[in-house]
């Protein structure tokens, strides 16, 4: 509120932005790129990347098949457990879906999106 009052009163010093950005822009991620290093990264870093890039990053295989059409994974919490599953693959145990990691499990929730079905239908029609 104080900042707004200062703006209205005309007491704010304006600075012009530089023509060239002092920071480099990040490159665009290509859909076929696998950017998660399941073997080298710790589970917390992997979890943060997956949570922050849901929908853009092709790191976890989505459910396939006719009965899974329109589903996607929502990233849940992670657990530090000792499993022998291959990192990066999806498993189901004790009623929980998870992506295996060398340090544990990243829990997954199966979510439905009608938008995914409609977009898939349109892509096939074109």
C-alpha cells in the first residue's frame, strides 16, 4: 500500500530498463529431450524439477493404452526408501504409483484431463 501511495504522490524514482538484458534467456526445451539425470541427481532435486515442469518435461512415461487415454501424472511427495527398481520407471506397489529413484520413490497421482483427449482427437483428425 505504501508503494502505491508513493506512486500516486509522484515520489518514485524511475529507471529505464537496459536495452540488452544482463541475464541470458533460458533455451526452450524440446519435447523429446530427457533432462532429468535419474542416476546423478538427488531425489529432492529431481522432485523439484518434475514439480516445476509438469506438462513440459517428458521425464516420466504417461499411462498408455485405451483405458488410460486422457490421463497424466501429477507429482506427489517423495519417500526415502531402499528399492531395487530401475530409476525413472513407473511402478505400482501397495496401491501407490511412483517413479523409482536411486534414493527412493517419487509418488504419482493419476489425473484425468478431457483437454488431452480432445487435443489427441484433433491431432489425429488433421
